[in-house]
C-alpha cells in the first residue's frame, strides 16, 4: 500500500484503511453475537457460557493484537494484511459449516459446563478472533506516514474500529439475528471479511484471488439459507431476539401418546403438549399450579410469569372458563412459536405482556395495579439457566405486594430439597420466607424422603394461607400427597438471595 500508483495515494490509502478498521470491528462483534447462537442449542446461554465466549474472544483478540503489531513492524505490507483477512474469511466460513460437528462432539463428551463452554469458544471463536485481532495494529502501522501525526492517525483508526464494533453490536443484535439463521450470518461475516481483503491488496492478481475467495464464500450463503447447517439439531430450529428454539416431537412412554416439545436449553424441555389434546398438561410439575384453587377456591385472577409453550395458561382457561390470566413472557418469538406449534390462540380472558418478569413486577408495584388471587412463576429455563433477579428478597416483596391478602404464590424451582444440589432452592426459600407467612414444599417428581437429595422440580407454595395436611380427599389429593411434611431447616451456609448478591450460577453448577 505504499507504491506510487494513483490508487495508492496517501489519501486513498488512509480511506481504505479506515474502512478496513471499521468493518473488521463490526465483523468481530457480529461474529460473537451470531456465534453464541450456534452454541446455544448444545450448551445453552447461561452466564457461564457467555463468560467463556467473551473471555476467549477477548483473549484471542489480545493475542492477535500483539502478534499483528509484531508482524506489522517486520513486514508492513498490504499484501500480508490482505492474507490475514482472507484466512480469517475462510476460517469463519468453515466455522459456519463445521460448528455443529464440533459442538456435537463436545456435547457427547458430557464435560463440566465450564469446560464445555471454554472448549466450544476455543474451537469455534479463537482462530477467527485471533486473525481479526491482528488487523488493528497492522492497519495502524500501514497508516503511519509521518511520526508527527502518529497520535491522530492511531486515534482516528481506533475510533473507527470502536465505531465499527458499536455498529456491529446493534446490527447483529437488533437486525441480523431477527432476519437470518446464525450460520447464514456467519457466512455473511465471512463474505464481508473477504471483501476487506480485496481492499487490502494492491496487486491486480492478488485482488483477483481475494475476489475469488469473496465470491466462493458469498456463494455458500444460499445453500446454508436453503438447507440449513449440516448436522443441525433435529426438529424445527427457530432463532428469536432472545434465544434459540428447537421444536421436536416424541412419544410419551407412559401412555404412547405423541408429544410436541419446546426446547430453549439443551439439558431440559421447557414445554410439552399432547397433539391430541393441546390443553391437557403433560409435565407432572405443571399440574401443581392447580393447587391455587385448593388453597384459594375463589381464584379469579392469575398472573403467570413465564409463558413458554403456554401449557399452563391454556389448561387454566380450558378448565376454569371464568378465570382471567395475565402472562408475562420476555420473548415475543416464544409466543409466536406457541401460536404456530402449540395451539395458542387469542382468548378474551388472557393478556400477554412481552417484557422481563422483574421489569413487570417493578412496574406493577409502581403503578399499583389490581392485585391477583394467585401468581405462578415458571421462569427457570433449566437447572443452570436461572434469572437471578426473580429469586431475591426484593423480588419476593414485589410478588407479595401483587397478591391479595389471602393470595397464593406457586413457584417452580429445579433443585433438590437437601444435599449438595439444594443450594438454589434454599437461597430462594430464605429470600421469599421474608415476605410470606406460610411456605410449603412439594417435590413434584419424587416426594419420598429417600429422594430428598435428587434433582427435580420442587413446587414452592407461599402465602398467608392455612398449610395443607396432605390428607385431602378432593381432586387435589394426589398433588397434596407430595407435600414435604418432614421438618425443614434451610442450610445456614446458603444466603438468602438478594439483588446485590444472588450466586445462583455457583449453586446451579453443582446441580449438573
């Protein structure tokens, strides 16, 4: 980029380098956002996964900066920058097609989530991030013409790279992910980086080679858009603004009936529906929400935090036609999926709010909306994906304020009653106990004392209500028989979760 041809005047060189700096920053951020969606179907989107992805990418960029600066001092040549960009484009394109083979292999190893997340990030993100990290110092070295203006040149290029990162963040998060599958986005990023390599080269034949790579990579977008990623997980694959959804079908071994399943986390199913009766509950734990009508028979107004496949709202509306249900679901894409695949239809007795459940609680308390007879909470995506902001003392107070004096709170918690896997449950129990007079425990899957240390769905029922004896003879008797009637003492080592300190990830990891 230092020859005397017309296309290589200082002004044009600077302009091309600024373009490269801007779009390489954009490519890095889009790669991170879209690439995380490739990992989600295999290892979820927990804080652990995101920490590994961000940490490995930042480490790779840091190492790339160091290597790129060293190489640029030894060989400040545009053709070398072009080669780096071309290799980055090829690796990103290969990643788009090979990621599922890699991630499937890692998943089959059944490693600790920390280890799996780090290995995933190393294999999927590290090579391309390393090469993209080499671009910034290389661009700065090539742009250095006069030492007297070096500060302004480096500052301008750094600003362009940061501006590109900002652009890539919003473009990836707000636009691309809502329009294209993750693999297609990665192919588009590869195409962009290949185009940058054309800008970096000066020789005609090198530009031609880079152009061929650009055309080849761009040509790979269509088959991926048309046929999907090789070895992609089975079922319908849906990317939303907040998550990756898999919709699959299976057979219920208990009765041979066909079931449709909604999955947003790889280690658990979020919603299930019988194809022959969409309003019938499939998961055992969901049936315990009916206990609201046992403890408060005149229940008429229910708040459901967490929509999922809308199994519980559909059941309530079918069984109790005079009851109204407000559903708070963060992801509009989940609701759209429920409409398309899980027989969700409009109902005058149901309102849907698309916002974070804690945001809804804050707003409801602030606006002093009408209180509910019952609040159901089913917001745990899995045993390791837990919205901590709904597990705290402060959240418990807001839930209490939303309930009528004799109202009932029913919470689904994936944990164990006692033992090493019980930390999440004990932290939530302690937090909510500060706002509710009565706390009852219902192990939904295995209520017997020998299974107290088993990981399962635990239904926590709270309120200023008369505790059940577990001896009811009405239709709720099978559910009431699950009540934990042994003396219960929360672990003194586990803190009551608060907004300032809720180490749910630490305790959730033990539950793996």
